[in-house]
């Protein structure tokens, strides 16, 4: 407990610093100019501060800002996917921050439900809060004390026991530079920009907020009556004004207007007058700005970010926000205005789009045309990456929030991809109580979440822009990894020009989540005398449930239901192929080719092609045609003896050696051309084409290696048979190496062997 308390103390100590005078703050600004950043510059700095990583989305490599992975909150509100949209938003911020345009725009995030828009709001809040706790991200405002008298020294002037009781912070997070008169402030900002030549200059265009102006005017009047000539210095003396840092949060630099918030437009936007406070202040008939509540969304978000959530519920406010971005001013009252420095973000579902278009047929007489011109639209769409969708489903079903980031820039990106594929295929165990109140563990078998994600993604893809050479599943795999295998060739996504409406429609993750949740609470009709197979949900179970529930779900039209059902078969085939690959790998797990044997073969192939000799312990020797023949026929199983004249290869064998083996290694050498390349130094498992060749086991290999194996006996093999021995070893491999439980391994292998039995003979 002491350790936790000490860590909490340390966290708070690192977030705050003692208040300082205005003069001290100016000195700080010259040392660290980001301390006086305007809203767009600060938001941009916060996003950029966490760096980037390389991702593949829609088959294209993109740089993604880690800020949107919500690293400050361990990924709890990470925005998965939509990297292109987020990058466009950051580009707009950069334009606004640098003063190159778009100042009049309102950032509008639009899209279907469950596409991550609300997560973006939470991610922004988390990231800004975390950044403001760092030294480079400190955010500052001012606080006033008008009770102090000049002749009093220190902080002993307060009437009460606590001197801090008379300090009142600017209710709208005023920038400390706003205290200076405009001409002085302009010179100060110019000096700051000259001292720190940055691509995004500092701007400080806001005057004091009404609350602070009231405090300053009271102090200025007091010292004018006393005959002071240094009025500004007196009114901003450390005893009356001090600069303090604050941690950004909702209500302090971030304003959020929720769907359920009500009140008049002015109350929702800036706040309201408090009659009781007016009487207490004795304003003598005038509106004292200190008697204003400042609890509107613009007041809370002044200095940084204002978010209007579910904007269609506040459509009446949007037209009142028209001039806020470019004029940067709002009214408290007819005679009292307030300068603003905030980035406006509007979040909505497609219903706002429909509302904005209701008068579109009036052309130039459309009353909403000015508003539409102000809105800078960023459209969120459903994920079109199977790995991201699998991660999202996993997050929806568990409390795990860590982002599955495959670091493409890593020293070994292929290992990173393999790690990501393993997470996609991994099972998920859920502990829950059944109808009798007993704890029960249900298992989503390996590939179950991946299959559900694949079906959801395939439902979202536009089939109109498909070339004849690929199908919807191929498109999904291209979008996920940027490349797919076509036999021994590789097809890259950049070979195609996909320009359809991918991700605009489809099965939302909420539907998938609810379907799986219902399955977890339901029962299966399977049993086994020893294994709890009834607690396992297979990929086929999940896919069937998703398809069967479409007709009763109110969110899909008849046309959508028919379309999604028609896409089920190809996904079920893909899920089966994933299971088949696991079972085949398990059956042949102890029949792999040693790395040194592969390396020896590759070296002899290179020497054969170059008409050179191979260096051995006995000196240079000619490449061994028998060694290559045996490797190709027995280890790879690619050819039989008819393809050789003695040990001399046929044209087909020669083409395989040159086009598949040598080309792959030459590509590897080119991609690693900064290093000294030698065949013996290559980790052959890192060469995708060679790895694919070496791992391309088939049932023909099983037939060749196990003479007495019979897939028809798999479900209950006779004792002391080869089938029994193979099954025992395969199940053990599946449970120890592939993440299966005994029950899920039994179900997956049975399903695969039923299919294999049908084509074995």
C-alpha cells in the first residue's frame, strides 16, 4: 500500500509545478516556447510527441501516429484502423496551426456506428491529459487575487485562515500572454518566433477573457485612484496575478457536449448568468462577468479542444457555430464578448449528413449551404483489415486493451507479422456462470475470432471493382497484408486500383460481438466421453450463427442480408483451410527438413546455376546432382523420378530452381544490399517464397511418409495402429505448439479428416 501511495504522490508531483509570476513565465516562454502554444499547435505537438509506426491498411503502407493507439491509457480507447482519415485530420491541424488556411473549418468526423468515432474523442482526451502532465507539454493559465493590498507583503493578506482562498483561476483557461496589451503581445510573440524558428509559429490572438478582464479592471482602477503610474505592473504583480499549470481534462481545456445535454443554445455553448451572484457582487445594474457560469462547451474547451458529440442531437447549435472558428469570438451577452482559441470537432452518425442535405435541391437557396461549407468532413469507415477486426472483436469480448502493433520497421518485420498472425489465430477462453450458477469455461477455438473477423470484413468490401483474377477473400487478404500468394508467385496490392466504397457498409463489430456473446451463453449439441467438446465454439459455429442471425437483426435490409449470406461460403472455405493447415502441420511436425540440409541444397543450386563449384571441408567440388534430386523429390515432394534423366533435371525442374529458389534469394539479397550477402548467412525462414515452398506440406506427403495411415479411422483409431500413433502426436503438437486445447484439437482434426477422407482415394 505504501508503494502505491508513493507512486501516486510521484505521479502528481510530476504533473504540477509551483505558480510563477508573469515575468517568470515570459522567461520560461523564451526557454520553452511550446508553453504558450495556441490550441492547434498544442494539439499537433501532443499528437506528434508520441511518434509514428508503419502499418498496412487497404494494402498500403502508411505512417500512423501512435497517439491514436492511446498509449497513455494502455490502448483502452485506441482508434483501430482509419489511419488515412486520422492522417488527413493531422494534416489539417498542421495547416491551421501554421496559419496557412482552414481556420474557418470545423472538423467533422462522420461515419456509421461502431467505427471508432467515440473512441477518437476518448483517445484525444487521454492523450492530451497525458501530454499535459509531461514537462514539454505543460499547459498554463492565470489566476487572480483582487483582495490583496499593496502595503501587505507575501500571501498573508487573506481575511481567512488560508491565504489561497482568495485566488480565482480564469474559468476559461486563458493564455497567460492574453494579459498583455495587444501591441505589446504582438511584439512579444514576434520575438518568441524569432528566437525559436519553427515551421509552426506561435500565435496569441486572444484578449483577456471577461472574468479576467473584470479582475484586471478592478485592480487597474484601484491603483489609478492611488496615483500609480506603473498600472500594468501593479495590477499584474505576483500578489494579484500568477501563472499556474493545469492538467488538461474535460472541463479544463477540453469541452464535450454530449447528446443528452440540454438547455438554451447559449447555455450549452458558453454558460449562463447567475442572478444570485450578481446581487452578491453588487454590480449596480451592469453585468459583472464574474457572475457568469462559464460551464458551456466552448468555455470548457477554450485553449484547446471542443467536441460536439452526436451532433445531430444538437443540430440547432451547428449554425450558431458558423463564425466561431474564423472570428474566434462568442457572446456572453449583448455587450460582453469572449475571445476563443479552440479546435472544433463535430462527431456524428450518417443521420446528420441526411439532415444537411434536406434542402440540397434548392441549390444557392439552401439555408444550410454556409454550414456545409464550414464543415471539413473526415469519414470513418468500418475496418477492412482482418487483423484489426480480429483485434477489435477480442477487445469487445475481453478487458484486454493492448494494441496489437506489428512493427513493420523492426529489424525482423517478418517475425513481427508472424507474431500478429499468431494473435489472430489464437483461441480465447471465457470464464462465466451458467444457468445453475456454476463457473464454466468456454473456449473460442483457434481461428474462431479470425473467421468472424474475415466474414465481417468480406461483408464490407465493394465487389464491383474486383479484377477477374481475384475474389472478395483475396481482396480482404490483400488489404490486410499488402500481398497474397498465387501459387509460387506473389501478388501485391499496388498492382490493383481499388476505388470502391469499401468499409462504407457491412456487418458492424457490435453485431459480431453480440452473436458470439449469445453463443457463449448457449449450448452445443456435441459430446465426447472424455473431452469437454460441448464447451468449445469452433469457427464454423461462429460463422453459422452470424449468418443465421442476419434475418432477425433490425440493422440490415433485405438486400444486405442476401448479399452477406452469399459471401459466407468463401469465408467458411477459408476458415477450413486455416484449420487444415494446422492439422497437416501437426501430422507432419516431426518430418521437417533440417536447416542445414536446406542450406546445403540452396548452395548447390546456386553453384549449379552459375556453373561454379561448392566449397567444402574437402575443398571445392562440383554441385551434387543427386543431392538436389533427393531434396526435390523426397523432402519437397515437388517432382518424381520421371522429371530427371538419371540425375539431370528436366526443364520444369530447372525452371523451379531458377524462378522459385534463386529469384527469392536474389530478392532477399537486393532488399539487404547494404549488408554483405552470402547464402550461408541467410536465415532461410525469413525468405517468404522459400519458406512457403518448404512449408508447403500436402496430404500426398502424408500418404508417402505414412504407408498405413487411414483418415477414415481418425475419430476412433484402433490401438497400436499407425493412425493412432499419428493422431496422438498430432494432437500433442496442436495443444503444445498451436494453442488448441485437447477438446478443440479433437474437433478441428475430426472436421479436417472427414474432408480428407472424402478425397483420400
